[in-house]
C-alpha cells in the first residue's frame, strides 16, 4: 500500500517522541510505501509555531530583536533533539542549515520592525519556519536510524492561491508537482519527509493553509498521490465514544464513517476537521487515526462503510444560548423564519441548532453564548413591527445551555433510539429544553441547562452501552 502519514506537533515534540516516529516509519516501511508529513515541534515548554508568530508580531510592534532573541532557543530545541537522534555527521550539516534559516528570519524581523507593518504574506514566512526546520531534523533522524529519507519543503509541492494565512490548494498543479517530485523518491525506496502547513503560490511565494493546517497538507498529498490509506498519528488511541474527562469509561471506536466523523467534529469532539479531510472523503480514501505513543493499538478506521451499532458516540457543545422567538401571530406568516435567520446572520452569530414545532408558535435556535446579545438585538430590530402588532410577543434567552448530541449513521431507520434517549433522560430527571434531529438521522441533539450537561452525556453513554 501507499500510505501518507502525518505526525502532529506533540508526536514530534521531543527527542523521545521523534524516536517513536522513527520506529513507526521503519516498521511501516517494511510493508508499505510511506510519505511522512510533519508539523512543527510542539515541545511542552516551547511551542514552535506560536513562538514564531509572536516574534513576528513583536517585530511589527517595533521590537526588531524579537526573532533574534527566540532564535537560539529554537535552534537549541531542535539541535538538542538532533544530538540524541542523529549521527554527528548529520548534526554537522543540520546545524548551519537551521542557523541560516533562523538568521534570515531575524533579518526579516528587523525589516518588519523598521516598516512597522506585518503583512499576512510576511507572517506566513515566519509561521511556516517550524515545519521547515522540523522536516530537516526528522529526515536526519530517520537516516541516522538507517532509513533512507529526504526532507521536502511543500512550497515545491502544494500550489495554492494567494490567501495568505488560509490558502487553498490548486489541485491539478499540486498533483503534477507532488507526483513529479515524490514518486521518484518512493520508487527509490526513500521516505519523503514533507513539511505540513505550508505551500506556495504559482509564482512561488510561500503561503500557509491556516493554523492546524498540517492535517490538511496530509489529506491533500494523500489525494494527489493516490494513497491507499492516510494515517494521522496523534497522542490519543483514536476517536472516543465520549470525552474521557466527562465519561471515564469512554472507549476508542474501532470504526467510523466519514459522516459520523464530521458530526463529531461539528459537536466539538477533538477529531479531524471535516474540511481538512474533504480531499480524502471525496476520493473515499480510508483514514486512520493512531497513537504515536501506543503504536500497537489499531486506532480508529474511518471509511464510507458503517460498522456495527447504531449510536456511536455522544458529544457536547458547551456555552451556548438558546434563543426562542415566539408569539401567536407567527402562525402561518411566510418568511418569518427567513427573517429570523437573516437577522441572526447579520449579527454575525453562528446558528448551531434550530427547532420549530409544527404549531409554528415559536422558533428556537442555539448560538454560541458570546454571540447571543448581538443576535437578540438584531432580532428585536428586525421584528419591531411584529412586536408592536403583538404578532411576536417574546424573545427569550436561556443561557448557559449545552447541546448534547448522540451521533451514529446507523441510527437512520433504526426505531426506538429517540425513545431510549428520552427515557434515559427522564429516569435521570434531566430536563430537556429543546430537541433537534435532522432528516439524515445522523444525530439527535438535545439542549439541556449547563448544570445538567456532563450528567446528560454520562447518562446517554451508559444507556446506549457506548
Ligand atoms: N504548526 C502549525 C500550527 O501550529 C500547523 C499544525 O500543527 O498543524 O498551526
Ligand atoms: Mg498542530
């Protein structure tokens, strides 16, 4: 198989972690063609990307030496790891290379301080440096462990538009360049170690794909290289049935569908962001989430096919406000819903859930709590005439509330799930404030008060034997 695998910042956060990475790559390479994608080093006391971004911002505020000050710490972090993992000869080549990259940034930072301005384009140069350094370190570590490897800057592979800080890939150009550059390496048995997070415009100007963008880099490469599978190595065994801080008995799900993954991400579970893995979902390339620090665990496999079981996981969005607009005159007025949603959108509030009973006496919607005041103010403005005619009588806000969602594609067409869910909540004497289920039947969402949120998650987890 051809496997594109990404190691996140914590998976490469220390010499010990990188040693694990080298073992994983050595092992996988025995059976598969492997392309490695790496994030910047996220050490407990030195988060590389944040540090670089802060230094660039300080420069814009006039502190021209900000980068020069952090450069020795970044060099130290990477070279200390190199000293443990790479041969003396590798270290001797690596050190001047990293030093030159950091010196260049220090110079750039002085110019930024003089100009007093940090453009998104200049910021991308800074923020992507961590990946460029780390790919070199990890390639050196792999070679020192006897694995042929080569660091590759994705600026030469991933072609993007010029939205600095949040660039999007141009698929055809990327496919062409990535194949031309990487397939010969694979054919020669060399492991490419590609920088996550970064790309470049057609003209070659460096860009980044947005914070956390290494997952996206990995998905893009998995797609354009026609990978058989794409693996994301993280610091958890896979996707869990619930947040283990709330539900101690939460367990790892062996299988998920793409749509279940998307639902879980939407409801705040810390999994892959659906947008970042879209290139894989479209091609139906299987995804695995695995644990760098527990590599014998099979992890979670995410494909199109559903596995066993109807309900898979339970998750929650905290700090939401439930806004209810109601009144006797709303019955049968066409366009009220459109105006309500329009007003909330104008207020810049993101609607998380909607529910309207067929009596049409009220519409309720959940928004993030910090956005509720603006939403309510805009609703009052929009519905001023209806208020004075008493067609609309109240706008009620319940906060803080929690949305609890039970997720699973197998719930579709399986009767009795809602009954069991509400029964369990009733027995636990938890009051349900609002309910929503989309017709895809992928999830059932309940709104409960903040005080009941964690208990609701536990009750559901228990009663569905997740
Ligand atoms: N290093 C980048 C960040 O911290 C990209 C990534 O880690 O995915 O946002
Ligand atoms: Mg990261």
